């Protein structure tokens, strides 16, 4: 299967990895030698392994430097093209719209017999260019630039044709993606973790089938010390084999003297030992302190996206699906969990028990495999033939009720909605005490941070909203992601956008009281704000390197992905077309892998109305280019002209794009503006379009209920009529429409299209208090049931106290005092904890009290509110202490460091301390949080959030240039980070 979306080939003419891995600082001179790319033959098909999965830029470069595995006829014409076209061949792919970014074209026959003259010219060119290239190549640490090779290559050195494996022998593969010649069918993984010395040994048996003749098997392995390997072909005998390892790409290989033949089956067995990971990925060790103060250890896994290879050697790409049989040994006072139910437990000679789990009943991707060794307890319930359990550390067992209840309702909802029953016999939800992500959707064994799964008896509806949202999201993945999986990480949004969309959709249906619709609205505004930066990227984006894969886990994949699905659902003509389309998609691709277009095709094929809509045509404009449109409305009498342009917050020297979107513009007018029937649709596919309105219509409001992913500018007159309408009747619009008007006018002000008054900071305080004081004063400090009222209260009181409003500060201090004096038996309402603890964090005495409470608190949500309170201190010594404690991980778990840093950075002077702290500890930070990960993105964004001068930018460039790469969360994906926008906007 082509792992790349054919949609993206058009825009892949400048592969990002080529520009940004610093192979070429600028276009190399050789490009100029071959301007007419079509004059050169295209590449012939090679060994099937070679066809697909390697970043073409590096591949062409390397091939041009001398790799030779084609026959002579082919090479005659090829070589000059290779040498001359190292990069132009990439560029010319724009002229070959049908080509996949990595696929090669069949050889043109006319190329097989060159004339003598051509041959001479070819040879001459070859000699000259080869000499130049060799000189450049052999200069150590060089990068190709227009001025030759004088610039140190700081990130990616040139990789030779056959990189040397760790033993010194040539490694038989040179690509990030694995060859396709051998596919895994099943794994049997036996693990023996030792939780005392934090090591483990493993024994992995992989059954494989050979797809194409090949002399090598290449798979992933990271930080595993392989101590033995055997290989068995078909019915033959097992033979010991040598395993070669190429550390930079976390790959191992076995090479054979004879071809393995297509259709043959074979078995590779690997024995190894390793340390349990001390970061948050792979098979990692974790610990917590129990209620008696004893340290308890456990081991858990986090494999998405690239870390299954740290626990067992495997073909660690999502499209290599297989079955898994897991065996784990444990001490008798521990228990184990894995994706499947326990099949049997066998006592071992060394006094340990070995738990064996049933073989997975489904083919699954490696990143979804999971296992845990711990001493957890559970609550269990049977739901539609699935045994649902929620696991936690023993003392938090009573906090699992809510998750169990919520999961049960959602499981029934999804079974019904997708018309496909959850395919496994059991579903475990496990709260892990030390866990970096919010949750992970491992099939049948979903792991959570404690805050995302456990809620106490007194928890507020807002805390329950968090748990319900995360459970709904992870459960949706059991279909979107687990049953049907993206072929490669470039289409991660197929997993994440869908799960995010389904989490809001399902909760609106199943638990309407949670008021999840407003949360989704806020998420869409946030997605627009992030996607308006030049550093954003297309929803479906080419990725190869591990950091690029990590970076896909961002707002674009999750939040924009969900937003465009909502827009699509709202614009489809038939009521049920969206649901029927996704059922069709899930059924058609059940157990396999997909690309974005598979989804659009399924949605197009389902005809439920006479009005045909080509979903693919509409949606590709939203997934294949970054950003979103600004729709400007101008009206003359009965004629309304809509014009679209890229809404891009950027400095003047940044690229201005001519992107166009296929926008299903919705609108309502003063004749009818509230009910869904009022909504009218106009498809804007070109730069501008015109629609007719009766002259009597006073105003029109676009983007009904803000279901579309665009911003609207009505011009002075248009805004005036809308404001007038609101002044006379606030309820003339739905609350989503009112919110979208407010959001859009602020966004337009950032873009410089409208001017809003901008008071000085002191005046701003007075202005805010003047506008909101009566609302602030009306808030209660006791329990409140309604989620939206809680949110409003938390926002108003949080603002009031941060602005030093006396009444608020006194109330918060009183509540904290009562809480302390009653020995925590007086509860602070969940939504007010943050306000109260933040106020406490500002005083010397209460900060110490708060620290004491934090150390002894067990309930995670409360603990995090306390931590935020501690980190909001303005005391320099305390700021320094809390940052250090977060890195050490004893008093404050290291998983909380991103939260600590973002809170400190919100303070007046804190960001300067954090900037120093990050510079000093960068290496330790990236050891704990992988480059590109959400955690490192968050850290870098926090620390630079208040940088707003050229001096800051210069300082960042000089002292920590790699930080700039990660600004905006799309560092390697972007040419410029939002820092440019920050400077352009002046704040
Ligand atoms: Zn997810």
C-alpha cells in the first residue's frame, strides 16, 4: 500500500526534510545546471524494497554519490540525472502530479541507447560534477550551500550509502522507513522485568512472510542488548545469525547470502537484555508513595509513536500489523496486565510466576501493544459482553466509580453508533501514578494519568468533565486508530482528529449535563488561533524523522482535525451521511491501514440525498494546506460579495500565500437566525463569489453556530448592523454565534484589519474591573452545580484576584484558612481551588503551608491545583527551588515540570528564571522529554511566551538556537516560528 496520501504529492515539491535537515542550507548550485527537469529521464523501478519508504532528498544525494545497484543500461542515463538532479528531481515532482512523494517512475524506453555524443557529454558532466561532489562530500561536516561547502552542518551529517553498523560492518539499509520486502505476521514476546535493579530480559519470536525476494531483514530495536539470534526459513532448521545494528536509526538487520524468496515464511528469534526506561516511554519504571509512606515500584509501557522498539525488536511502523502473544514474569505479590485477558499463570523455578495472555484476536500495530507490572486493584462491570475494569493504586480504588460508569455508557454508545461492536473481550482503564501524556489508547488496556481517570466523591462537575472527555476520546480510538489505523504518521489526524471529534459528539449525546458543546467551541477558537501562525502545518503533512513524528501530536492534528470534521458533518446534505460514511469506512478498512483519501471516498460514496457532494474535492483543500481563510463580506443592495484570503498572522517579510479553500459558507439573516432551518449554504471555491439577498434583509451573520473553520470580516457597515442587532436583542443569535463574533473581531484586530482601543496595562486593570466588577461581586464561594456557571466563576474570580481585587483576595484567604484549620475537612469547591491556592502561593506563610499540603495530598487533581499555586509565587528563591525540584522528581514528579514551567512563566518575572533554567538544563530536559514531544513543545512555548523584543530573539538565536526550532510546536515542520509573529505583533 502507498503509505502516503496522494493528495499531498502536489505540494511535496519542496520536501521539508530536504530543506530543514540542513542538508542544503539553500538550493545547491547543481540545480541551476538542469533547469529543464523534463529533459531528464525519470527513474526506473528498482528492487521493490527501494520503491517507497525513504526520504527522497537523502536518497538521491546518496545515490548520486556512488551507490550502484542498477544495471548498466539504466545507469547510463540515470547517473547524470542523479548527479545533476539531486534536488531538482524533487522539485520536478510538482510537474508529475500523480506521483507519490516517494514513488519512482517507470523507465522511459527511449533512454536505453544513448548516442555517442550524448555519452561523451554525459561522461564529461559526470566526471566534473562527480569530482566537485566528491570534494564537497569528503570535506568533513559540510553542507551544500551556494557559496560552496564552508558551513558546518549542525544537525544531520551526510549518511554514507551503507552506513556502518555498530560492529563496523556495512548496514544493509539506508532509510528511516523500513523496507517492505518482509512483513511480520505474529509476535511472541516473553519479558522478565526485575523491579529491583530496574532491568529486564526478553525473548521475541517473530513469524514473517517474504513479500519480495530479498537478502535482508530490517526491523527496529532501541537500547536493547541483543545476546542471541536464530533464523528459520520455512520448514528448515533454526540457525544462529549475526544481527547488525545501526544505532542512529534504531534499526537492526540480518543479512543473508542467498535470496529469501517471495512467498516464503520465516521465523526470527531474538534474545536480549535492557534497562527499564527511566523516561516516560518504552517499558519504563515508575513509582509512587503509598498511604503508609512506603515507596512502591511498578513498570508500565508507552509505545506511541516510536517506542515499542525499546521493549522488543519489531517492525515499529503502524502499517506493519500483526498478532501478539505476551508473557511476563512477576513476583507473586504483583499483578500484570496486557491488551488481552490472562490465559494462564505458571510458577517458574526461580519462585516467580509467569503470566501468559491470550494471543490478540485482531491484527494490531506495534504502538498499541501494552503491558503493566504493578500492585493495582480494580472495579469491574460487564457491558455488552465486554468486561470493563478500572485499575488504580489500592488506596484510590474508591475514585474509580465515575470512570467505570462513564466508560460503560460510552462503550454502549460507540457499539451502537459505529454498528461494530468493540472487538475484544475485556477493556481495562488504568490510572498510572507517573505518566506523562493525558492517556494512551492501547487496545484493551488504556492507560491514563491519574487526573484523567480518577475523581473523588467531592469532585466538581468540571473535574468530571475532564475525565469523561479523556475516556470518550480514548474509547473512540478503539475504532479510529486501533481497528482502522493510519498508514503512516503523516495522517495522524485520522486517529486524533476523529477521536477528538467523537469525544465531543458522544458526550453531547450521552452526558448532556456536562455541557461539552461549549468546550468544543473553545477548542475550535484555539485551533484557529494556532493555525493562523506561519509556523502551522497542513493537517496531513509529510514526516520521516522521529522528531517530526513526535511533532505531529499537536493542535493541528487534534483540534483542527476535529474542527474540519464538524464543518464537514454540518455541510453534508443528508442528515445521516456523515455517520453512514464513517460506518462504511470502518467496515471497509477494519483491521487495516488507510490514508486520508480513503475516508473522503467512503463519505462521498454514501449517497443519502439527491444532492451529490464530492467530499474529497472539498476536504483536500483543508487537509493539504496549512491555515484557514478569512472571508470578507461586502454588500451592495441585494448583492453580497464574499472574498477569501489566507488568514495569516505574520511579519511583513513572511510568505504571503495564494491558498484557496473550498468553503461551505453558512449564513443566517434577520429574517430567521436561530433555528437550524434558518441556515443557508453558499459554496465559495474561488477567490470571490456573489450571492443574492432581498434588499429588505437588514443584516447577515456568516458561519452559523461557528461550525466552519474560518473567520469573517463584515466591513465597517456590516459590523455596525450586527452590533445594532445585538444592542436591541441579545438573543437574536445563538450563543455560539455571539461567541464567534467576539472571537472574530479580536482576531481581526490582531491581523490589523480593525482597530480596538488598547489601554495601557494600568488602565486595562481599571477597564476590566469597571466592566466586570458587578459580575465578580455576584459570584458565590460555595458549591455550584452547573458546569458553565463554574467556568464563568473560575474565570471571573481568577481575574479579580490576579488584579488584586480586595474582596476576592479576602474571600480566597478566608477559605484557605478554614481549609487549614479544619484539617482539610472543609472542602474548597473544585472550580475555586485554583483561585484559592494561587492566592495562598503569594504569601510567605501560606506558601509553606501549601507546600506541606502538596506533599501529603493524594488526590491528583487537587495536588495539581496546589502545585500551580506554589509555582505562581513571585519569590525568586522559591521559583528557583520549584524548578529544581521539578527536574529532580522527588517532591514534585518530573511529569509535572511542563506545568510548573508554564505557571512560572505566566508570572511577572518568572520567565527570565525559566529561560536560564532551560539553557542550563537543556540536555537533561530532552533526555526526559523527547525532542519534538508535546512536553518539550509546551516548555519552549511557555518560556518564550513573553519574549517580545528583538534583543530577546537575538539572545535566543545565539544561546539556544534549537529552542527556536521548537517554537509553535512545529519546529522542524516550520520555516519560522511564532516568535516572528510575536515580534510583528509587538506582544
Ligand atoms: Zn488520541
